[in-house]
C-alpha cells in the first residue's frame, strides 16, 4: 500500500464516519450501533495514520517505505501508544 492508497483509505473512513453521524441524527441508526462502528473506524484511522507516519519516517531516513515492516500494525499495538 503506497501513500496515495493510505490517504484514500483515510478519506473513505472519514466519509463513513460522517455518514454514520448523519444516519444517527436522522434516527436511522441506534446510538449503540453508531458508537460501536465509530469505535471501529477510530481504530482503523489510527492504524492508517500510524502506517503513513512510519512510511514517511522511512522516506526521511532514506529507507524504502515499502519494506517488510511497513505494514498495518494490530489494533492493540497502535491503540497502546502513549501520547
């Protein structure tokens, strides 16, 4: 997955997030379902942003961003970062 693909996926997730919020506001979606799906989207977005940052760091360091370690990390790893 290259940077363009990652950014496209981020855009898709953000669009889905907005559609979920709109559906909830119209009453087409239960609050618990909206909340569950938004949590899933948040994790997926965090994974994409993590991958994008790591790819860019590899480029800045003069390394190949597509090397084997440039993969999507598991949710428990990405969500466990201290900020």
